[in-house]
């Protein structure tokens, strides 16, 4: 018998009606044994995610204001679902515990994790599955890095003896026992590590879109769905901004060679997207997708005869390392190179960094260009194929977009371009049109 680990995202558990759909999906295939859930998400556009309410709770407590209204809204949502599903999951008692923990100055991570914890309690009760807390099983080191082997072993042992289980996503514990969450959207990672621990044949990731689309549906209207994509391509796309799956969720699945199937809770018969090691035959496309991010800065360093100066790049990188700035790309020319960094790393530090670069590299000037967006066009089909970059640059030229940077990874599975922030959406539309229509 096959084993499926299935993760249901925020919109899939947003209310009792959605949770009924989840139940019918799970009961529709007895292989779906290990279930990971997010906290209830938005029920409609102007709704607030439970996780956001929990973060608000913490900041209200911190600022000394009243948090009663926010706590009330959270409580009301969970009690409402419990009543509607006609289960007894002990929500009222759990809410009392949370309230007393707030009074004892509970950490932000502890509070943020309660959305997943309560959702898992409710769903376990409704399905008649065991509830297995992620606390104590999903483990982080004191710096907050996931201890993946220890976690794998602990989850494997805990779940081996259980026919089925519901596990809350998004969090685990630190060595001192305190709760620690992943970054936002992290239940995708929890789902992948559970899939690996139970040696699942498939990791199903249930969300509110029928798979990964070639680009962000908020930028291009009705982008084509991707039927099949490799782990490597998805990793590039999610890192570069395709938010459908957390960028770190690919690793555990890839490590254990477990295919990921991204599916829609509201359209369960749609095949969605399969993510696996290789893609062959009719599904093989030149480009798989396009994703990007705004708000980068280019620090451009130019110096006559630079190409003959040994160690100049190392000196420049040392300055950035000293300021804890992570580097995105380093496109270069003969006597020039640029360092591309996300604006968020430079806040309050840009002037000092420029001064240190000038002094330590003995430069006349350093050019700084802010407000740049970077866009990745990703696809295994581009490898050794002629004319792909020409097509891409022509499309941008025809759309009147000025390209500020070009970088192609040595693996040839992506072409990165830098454009002004204000050209971001138009550039994505132009590239999409050139390759997908
Ligand atoms: P969940 O709560 O189920 O984890 P998310 O909101 O995290 O769901 O991810 C799904 C959303 O990702 C979609 O509703 C869509 O708006 C957004 N999205 C961004 N880029 C893409 C893409 N390339 N393909 C599909 N969805 C995308
Ligand atoms: N509930 C968390 C968030 O909103 C984690 C997740 O949904 O994956 O970020
Ligand atoms: Mg998500």
C-alpha cells in the first residue's frame, strides 16, 4: 500500500466548510495517512489570517495595549469551527491556556504557532485520526536552524506505530524546549519533512490554486498551469518569488526523491502540478516559469586595469560580509563588476559600506543604483538551446524596457535580468507573452 503525506494550507482549513472538503479528500483515498495542517487562512479577500491575528496579539501585549478584542476574534473563529463541525476538541480550555501564557509573556513564536496547533486538534478530531504535536519532534538548534536528521528520526519513530495522524505545521522546538516557528508559509516545510519521515510515495500539497502557474496570477491574467516541473526548477522559481510553495520545502522531498503534487482543495479532480527529478516527453517545455522580486540595489565597482588586480573581488565581498549583507548576484565585465543585494540588507548601512569599499579597494567612486527588480526565467529546456536569450531580450526591448543587468547561471537553467522596479510587471508580462503565448 502506498503512503501519502498531505499538507493542507490556510485556505483549505479556513472554515468548517473547507475542512469538510479536506475530510472528503482524505477519505477518498486511504493512502492519505499523515496530514499536516496550516492555521486557518482568509475566508474572503478582506479577512485576516489567524497567524496574522496571533502576531497582532503579541504586539498588542508588548505595547501594553488591550489585546482582548484580538484574542476574542481568534477564540470566536476556532469555537465557531468546532461547533459547526460538531466535534469536541477542547478549544475553550486551549484558549484559556493561551490566555494565561500571554499573561506570562509567552514568546512571539509560541503564540504564532497556536494557529496550527488548534487547527490540527480540530482536524484530528473531525477525521478520527491521532493528534501528534510537532513540539519535541521537529527540532531546531539554538541558532534556529532545523536539525533535519534528528527531526527525521524522531518523526519516523513517532509515526511508525500509528495508522494515521494529524500534525500541526509551521513549528517545532528549540533545545531549551521553547517553541520556534519556520518563516512565514513554513507549513510547506513541515509537510515535506513528515513526507520524508514516513517514506511517503507522494507529498501532496493542497492549496487554493490548481498547481503552479507559469507566473504570478496577480501579474498575468490566467497564466498557463505547469503540469510537470523538476525540483531544481521549482527551487529557482520559489526562491525568486513564486510563493505557492515555501522555498525550503523542496529539500526534504528532493533528498528522499518523493514527488510533490500541488493540488487544489476546491477542485480536487484537477491533476495539479507534479514536481519530481526529471521531466520528459510531451511535458518538456523550453521555459517552465517566470518569477521575480522587487527592491534590490546594484553596487557597481569600476577600476582601470581591474582585471589584473588579484584579490579585488575578495576585498569587496569581505566588506559586505562584515556588515552581514547577503549577496544575490555578481554580474561582471572586464574592469567592472556589480554586487546585487536586497535593499532590506542595506538599511542604514549603505553609506558606510560605500565608504569602506572606496577606501579598501582604492576606488575613485562607487556607483549605487537602487530600486531595481530582478526577474528569473527558469527552464531546463534552455540548456544548450540557441536563441532563448535573444528571444527574451527582444521581448523586453520591444516592450520598451531598459535591462539593467543580465546574469545566466552556469547551470543554464535560468536567465536573470534586472529592470527598474517600475518596469517589473511589464517585464514579466513581456517575457510571458514571448514564451507562453
Ligand atoms: P497556502 O495557504 O495553501 O499555503 P499560499 O497562499 O501560500 O497557499 O500559496 C498559494 C498562492 O500562491 C496562490 O493563491 C497564488 O496567489 C500565489 N502564487 C504566486 N505565484 C504563483 C504561481 N506561479 N503559481 C501559482 N500560484 C502562485
Ligand atoms: N500559518 C503560517 C503562515 O501564515 C504558516 C503557513 O501557513 O504555512 O505563514
Ligand atoms: Mg503557503
